[in-house]
């Protein structure tokens, strides 16, 4: 009988950080011999079926360790609209308290939905605040956060016991080392430095400002990710939209560039979270140019003080103009010394799960 379970969801092709994190947890818990419930469709009848199946599982499972991913919980099991109704909240509470009495439950939190919506200028779902107050008030539940500052914020705001929390940062898959000497020579002979942004390209993520930074620049900017069809690059010969790719292909393509960029503004949530692209760039062998985001700066500097450049966006234009290739080559060598620390296999090896004997 399995004593370790994971409740997750997945897509066939991974094109964004949240789904990459899901897959990484699945791979790690599968390695630990867990039984995994993976939800794969938004079809109405499928969702009704798995809702019933999940209720029975949560109600009857006992003497087990159960890991639940947040985006699975609020997408498939108890979607945010449920938290609009007091009767439904009481029902959810009854189910989860029953599960918590008989099992060890870990709840993975990759984002704070309410705070994220505010700073990313997304539509704010008022139910998200109700949901967060509910989930963080459950007794005896253990939490896995995606950043240290996110964990600290929630512990303080919702009065969690620190001992019931841990941090598993966003990582990246491993890429095989690809002819680093050849790449360095290519960088020396090739005049423009090639900057790349990998990630969702929807508005509100400073993409317009990033493109403007490269206006009249000698160096080049490449954009990769979903949601970039709105971007107008007319008359911008040194800015290129590459399109969207699956995770492994995107990682290989990224490794051919020189430096990854994180242009996020200094809003509260961006300082709180640890963007997946940090680890993605480092795994691809690239140093980073980033705004001085608190969590990003703290984590990156703990790896090495010579793999990233931190500066506010208003300083980027002259900084990029004056950046020389020898600096990039030196930073790439430093990245290669620490890149193994951001692989998912390394990060998730530190995941602590209590398991019933």
C-alpha cells in the first residue's frame, strides 16, 4: 500500500514556469515511489469525475503523506469560485480537516494569487483572498513555498508556525554542456552581445520598457515565450521575437545566447517571488542582467557574486551599451561553476517529507 501520494496536474508540452514546477515535483515524487494523481483535462465531465474521485480519496485516505500542488487544488479540486459561498467553504474545511486528522499533508504554494494579481495588473479575483485566508488557517498542514520571502510574508501575515514550512525554489532541467570553448570563441568574433528574455510575454511584465531600452542599441535582444503576438517590432532591427517552444527545446535555444534578462519592476510581489527564469538562464549557462529584486538578488548572490548584474531599468541603456564581451565570457565561466545548484534534481533533493512508517 502506498503511503506517499502527490496530487498534481500536467500538460503534454511545458511552456511556462508553473507547469515546469509541477513536472519537477512529479518526477521527484515518482523517484520516491509515490502514487501520483495527475489531472490533465479541463473537460467538464472529466472534472466532475475527478472531483468526486478526489473527494473520496481525501475523505478515506489514512496513515499516509499527501502532497497537494496549489494550482491543482484551485484549478481541478476546489476552484476559486467555490470560495464565494460560505456553505462550500465549510464543506471544503470538513473534507480537509478529516484528511489532516489521519495523514501528514504538505501543500505546495508556487504563487500568492491575490498579491500576484495586483502587481501583474491581472484581473483580481476577490475569492483569492478568501481562499488564502482559508488555506493558511488550516491546522497542522505543512507548506512548501517557492521563495524565502514569500514564506516569511505568509508566516507573518497568517501567523503560521515556521517549523511547518519549507522552501523549494524554482529550478530548471539539466542541459548537457555544449562546447563551451567554441561558444566563447563565437562570442569573441561576433560583435553584438545577444540578450534574451524567456517567459510569458503578456503585458504588465515590463516588456515594452525592455524593448525601448534596446532602441538604437548596437547589441541585440531576443524574446522567447507565449503571448508575444501583440508586440510590434516594426523598425526595430535589433529586437527579434522567436516564438514559443517546449521547455527542453527552449533551454537548448537559450544556451546559444549570451546573457538572460529579467526586467521586472520593483513592485512588492516581484521582490517576494523567485522567477523560474533565474534558474532557467543559469542552467542554460547564461549570466543574468536583472533589476535588483530582493529574493532574486539574495538567491543569486548566495550562489556567486559574479554571475549577475543588478541595476534598475533606468540604468540599463548605458549599461548595455558599454558592456564588453570579455565580461560576459568571465561571467559565463562563473555560471558553469554553480549551474548544477539550480537543477531541479539538486533543489528537490532537499524536499523534506515525513512519511508514516
